[in-house]
C-alpha cells in the first residue's frame, strides 16, 4: 500500500487560500440569520438524544438546563448544529471541538503536572467547517453576558473581544511550524500573569482618570476665577478639555490601528473614531465663544 503524501502549504499559500475564502464567504454573509423553513423542532431533537442517554440521569440533565438561558445553551449543541445547516461555509474543514462554548474552556493537568488552559471537552468532536466552533463560542459569550445582566453594548464588546483574540491567535499560529503549533500552550501561571497585568492596567487607568478630572477641575476653577464671565460654561469647558486630552493620548494608538485597518471593507469607521471627539470639542468651544460674544453685544 502506497502511503498518501500530505502536502504542507507555505505561509504565503495558506494566506492566499484564506483571502480567497474570505472573498467567497465574507464575514458579512453570516449576518441576519433566520430559522430555516424546515427547521427541526428543538424539543424533538432533545428527546431524540434522550433515547441514548442513561434514563435515570435525563431528568437531572433537564433540571440543569432549565436554570438559565446559558445552561440551556450549554446542553443544546445538537440544536445549534442543526441551525448551522445551510449557513455560509468557506470550505476550510477542521477537527471541530463540536461544543466550543466558553464553559468548555478551563484548566487541566498536563502529563508534566502543569496546569494548562485550553478546551477541555471533546466528547462531541468531529470534522466540519471551522465556522461552527467559532460561532458557537461567540454566541456563548453573548448569552452568558446577557444572563449576567450585562448591557447590550457590554455583551457586544465581550463577544467581539473574544473573536478578536481568536483572530490574533490564529494569525500567530499561521507563522509557526507544525510542531511549534502542536506544542503551543497557555500555562496557568501565564494566564494569571495576564490577569494581574490587566488588573494593574485598570487600576492605573482609574488613577489616571481621577488625576485628569481633578486637574481639569482645578484648571477650570482658576480660569473662571480670573474671567468670571466664563463661570456659566464650566461644564462645557471641562468636557472640551477632557476630549482634547483623550484625543491627544489616543491619537498614536488610533493612527497605528488605521495603518493596519482593512479599509476595503470599512471606509469611514476609523476616521470617525478620531474626528468625532475633535468635532464635539470644537463644537463645545464654539458654543462658549458664541455665547460670550452674544452676551457682549447684548451688554453694549
């Protein structure tokens, strides 16, 4: 028997395959999902699965699923898989986790007794389109956020952050050799260091914001004390100063992001991120100036 030779594509070839797949099935093609006309009854799908489960444990399973929308979602991989039928596919097939919701990521011990963070549930693994795992993971973040009382904006932010992390990791893996990808791992110590850095950054940001707020307040008080006619515009002047400081601090980051932004799909978005705060600040200052001029004319 002649062994089958597996072709290993170069990084450039893989990137070109990805670009062509993206053209054929852009991310926007997944928007506006609606149930198929022939969609199976979700309850019937669960009852079909129950036939092959331990009968005594089925009520326990159902009880756990009834606790919240998220716990129901955790137990309904089959329903979601049925809903994926007919959705756009890029043709990139992988060995799926099959149930890649956020609670199936966790810690487990390696043979070397190192705690690792990764997917830890593969009882529904099977070959399939990579989109299935990504969409199930993304949906789990949205449902969990809603279940925990997050606002719509917060739920969206959590979900897009998770997807951005996935994209970044995949881009990093694309530059590695096969064995390097195989041995890639995230140890518990590294994870905790990342959490500690995030907590420190949040504390520094809070301290920075409070310092800026106090500085602005003191500065506006000094200005209005020297020019009493500006006293009625303390809030407007404070907002204008705050916007100027925010833009000045974020400008390097924003310009760096613009350099790598995919302008073929998003033309005005990144420009507006910079222009909107500037325009708001200018509008506030113009309003203050106009009001002062009007009062001057009225006084004369």
